[in-house]
């Protein structure tokens, strides 16, 4: 077998290679005829593949050839399966880490957000001066960076939930126009900084049953990409209600990006 040959035994009771072990091994396990083939890894014999019948059997050449071919692919398949298990474990460990990290980041980020808002309110009560203007500018930058970090943390947490099949959708009555207006207001300073005015065309309301948080994330991502890839150009946001569905369109300088919200 070390040379890679398949051993075929038609009757373990009479074959001289097997008869000595018949009473102690083969008879007890009901092995009357057997095929054996070596399994190799990197040229070394690491295991064997067996097939047997409960009654004596004369193995045909086709059976032996088929068994040899099966033996030739068995170890690579085993290795692939082992790698898949290792990869699955690694992905699970990564997802667990991301989930824990995301949860642990939520608390300090919330606390930091509250502190920045408190500083903003305190600064707004102060008379204008170069120092106050500088503080307001620094707070605006800090707030933008904090929002990016918060969004990244939320995306990481959502990614782990999607992998685990636990991403929940909480449907409620939501006004899409109100959500878009809120997001546009949050992006107002960013839009002004890159000289990309936000042009909103929408009806008074577009109410439907959606997950408000997920809709906000979608609108947030669309506007973020529009400002990133189209600085200096106006960004057109349009909301339309058609046949019981709402359609949100954010038009970039390079073309429209459509998101059906129904």
C-alpha cells in the first residue's frame, strides 16, 4: 500500500494476507471481502480507505478502478472540509469580536456625544469672540468625526447580526419625507463645507410602514456617498409616491442612485 496500490481481497477467510486475522477481527465485524487503498498527503501515506462486503465477493476491475479514483480524491476533500471548518471558526471568532467591540464602544460614544452637545449649548450662550468661534469650529469637527465613528460602530454591529441571521426589522408608521429632512439637516454643515448644496424635492409627506433606523441608514449612506464623490456639485434628493410605494432618488453628478423605500 505504501506504493499506492489498491489491495483487493475476495475472501478474508482464505486469502493468506487476511486469514490469520479472520477469527479475531474480520469475522467479528462481518468483513468477508475488502478493498483497501492508501491516502497520501504531500507524498506521505497518512491514512487508508476501506470498503467491504459481508459475504465473499470477487472484485471486478471496474470496481477496483473506481475505488482507486475515489481514494485519490478522498484526502483532498477531507483537507478542504477541515479548512472550511477552520475558516468557519475564524469567521465566528471575528464576528464575536466585532459584536463585543461594537457593544463596548456604544457606551463611551454615547457619553462623548452627550458631552459634546453640552459643550455646544454652553458655547452658544457665550458672547461672540475669536476664542468662542474657534471652540465652535472644533466642536463641529469633533461632532462630525464622532458621527462617523458611531455609524461605523452601528455598521459593524449590523454586520455581525446579519451573519448570525439576527438582524431585526422593526416596522412602524414612518414619514419618509420627515426622515429625509432630518438627515439632510444633519448633513447641512458637511454639504456647505464641500460646497454641495442639498436640493430637496418632496411632497408634504410619504407615510409607510418601515424601519425608521434602517431607512435613516440608507439615506445617510446615499448622501454620504453623494458628498464624497460629487464635491462642489449640487445634490438633488427627490421623494415620490407612486402606486402605494415611495421612491427616493439621490442624483449624483455622475448619475442617479435609486433606493426603493416601499
